[in-house]
């Protein structure tokens, strides 16, 4: 027996993904602005921020490729 309440709500999945990406972009811009103004306190933080931005760019590109392949239903 399938319990309807336990099925994933597929309409909410894209909303969660977009919220996560928006948060990542917000953090990147906010921290990037501070680093532009004040520099990086040390090399490890600079490398960590670069890794963060590269990962974010990869996720964003993959997400957009997925959206291009996914049909969107008219609600």
C-alpha cells in the first residue's frame, strides 16, 4: 500500500534547488565584495573561496543544462 503523504512533492524540488543556488550566489557575491575591499587574510582562505566559486559555477552550469532537458509543465 502506498501512502500518498510519503511521496515526494516533485513541484517543490526545483524551488529547493533554486533557493540553494540563490544562497550560494548571495554568499559568493557578499564574500567576494568583502575580499575585493579588504583582500584575503591568508592563502588558504583565498584557495577555499576559489574552490567555492568554481564549485558553484559547475553546479549552476549543470543545473541550467538539466533545465534545458527537463520539460516544464504549464500550471
